[in-house]
């Protein structure tokens, strides 16, 4: 993957060293260190420059991000890929249910990461897999990925600071209150490497906001927004308040009306890592959930 980014120096940056300029644009220490190791990746007025060099008004600082080795252990594979949006810095895809996001001990192949690696491999591009909002295997919907080390660093910081906003749509059992907030810490269930549970003493802070959209047939259709992003957060929180998700093989294995947990990553919005422009994407719920909603 190769990305070239240029910055024209303005009055407020006059006299500052290049390294300070880069940090102001979101370059992490790790990214700057990588740039320093490679020749000709930092140019000032098209001349290779060290990061301690001071700039002046009107200068053009150019950064060339190059990654020529793909993610190790992710084998490129063929497979359908529903691309919602793509530019030089980010990729947004609509993941189907029953597809793991990344390889694991049990799923080294047949994952979203394998398909994306295959997509770029066919273009002759070395791609490093950087996923910003990993979904469970059986959760469908929007996934945001960074395409290079800089967008990855900026988006990772955005996630930590709560700048990546997520709305999920779910079907839950029973009539959920019209709206509410669940604040209950989540931790790993003893003797399990997969299951999570509400753990008041040892769990991590977890906050889920919900609003009921509709109700019928013993189920509620719900909009959910996450304030935190704990593993299985929605599934655990909904079960905790007595409204589990049907089709959830771990927490409520009732497959009467759907063969997987009725959960979909519906909307995401965030500032673009390079331009700062507000980005927003929506993926409508898939057919299996639509049948339940009807």
C-alpha cells in the first residue's frame, strides 16, 4: 500500500520542526519512527528532510507512506465483498452474518480479512489488515478498516476517545421499555474463554443506550448505541435486563425464527482520519432480520 500526503505550511506552522507538524496532523510516535527508518519518505519542497528541520510559510511538506509487506498469516482468498465506501485512506464494508472478521485458532481461513486480502492481492497491493470495529461472527453490518499506518493510528485514537459512533439494530425478546441506558460492567465468565457476563466487582465499564422502534409478536425491534465497546456487550447487556437476542448460540439459543443472533451494525459515523470531514454510513438490516421485523 502506498499513500502520498502533502501539507502546505501556513502562518501558524511557521518555524516549527517537521516532527511537530506531523504530530499535529495525528502521526503517532510509531508512524514517525517508521518514516525515519525508510529513505525519502519525508520530503520538504521535494527534497529529503530530517524531522528536526524547521519549516517556513509556503513550504510543501510531503509524506510518502509505503507498506510493501501484507499482514502475515492472512492468506488472500476469493469471496464476495460488499464495499460501501473506499478512498485512499479507509475502507467500509458490509459484513454478512456467519463470517468471522479475522483469522483465529478455529478460523484461519474463510474470514473477512482473507477476502479483503484477496481483494487487494488481485490489484497487486500489499495490504495490512487494520479493523476499527470488529464484529462477532454472527453479527452483520458495517465494518471500518484503515488502509495504511497513518489512518490506522488516527482512527485507533478516535476509537479510544469515543469519536467512532455506532448504531446497531437488534431484535430482542419481550417488550423492551421505550428507551433506556444499561450501565453494567462486563467481564469474562469463569472457566470460559468465550463467554462474558455482568461482573460488578471485576468487570470493565460498559454502557449501552437503547430505544425501542417497534414491538409485536413477543419481540422488540431496537436501536442501540454503544458508549463503550466490550466483547459481546449488547448480547450480555440485553440478557442481563431480561431481553436476550433470539438466535444467540451463547446467551439465548432459540433458533425458532432466526439462525443467528438478531444483531446488525446499522450505522457508523466519525471524522475522516486525513481530511477531518464528517463521514456517515448506513447498511440496511439483512433479510433474515427483516422477516422478524415484519
